[in-house]
C-alpha cells in the first residue's frame, strides 16, 4: 500500500493530500478543489484547504526565486536556457501587471484559465520587484476569488451559497 493510499484512508490524510496538491505549480486550485471533493471532502472544506495550500509557496517564491535563478544560471547553460524560456513565457503577462500594478496582479491570479494563478503571480511579482507586503495580500485575495470561480464553474454557483 502506497503512502497516498494510506493518506486517502483518513479524513486528515484527504485534507493533507488536497493541501499538497494545491501547492503544485500548474495544478494549484484548478486540480486541488475537484480532487478534494472527489475524495469526499465538502465543497467549502476543499476550497479553504486548497486556498491555504496554494498560498504556502507564494512568499518563498517572491523572496527567493531571483537568487535561485541566479544560482542555477551559474551552474549550467542548460539551466540558463530553461530559466530564460520560463521568463519569456511569463514576460507576456508582465505588461498588464506592470501597467496596473496590484490590480493587474489580482486579475492575473484570479483568472481561472491555465497559465495563471498564485505561482505565476508570485513569479511576476518577484521579477518586477514588487514589495511582498503588497503582493502577498493581493495574491491571497485573488486566490480566494479564483477558488470561488473554479468551485462555481465546477459544481455550480448555487452549491457554494
């Protein structure tokens, strides 16, 4: 029996799995909320646990990603290519955030479409040198809105309220 199977057997384990899934880049809330509900958690419980899990990496990304990128670039030309590619993909989203600052960051993170979310927002905030005291609350509010939108689109807005 795997550790995931073991966790799945307990209510705490299902909460923990949902929390951890929400921390994964690209998956984030979009995957964690439906997985939590499919494991038997309530819609509100899945939403809250997913929002909390999605927020855990945000301050670390904002604080350390530039140093990590610089270190990786020094280590290998392969990392240089990978980081430049990642920055290029994110750069297309910079314009709105740069122009509208916190409102742009909020809209980017709250958008439930692929390629948006807390990881992307935190990366852009870090690369644009936004202050953490402004970026983190903005990203948190946007993650809450994104979670409500994803839950509403997946299960119907009447199931939330």
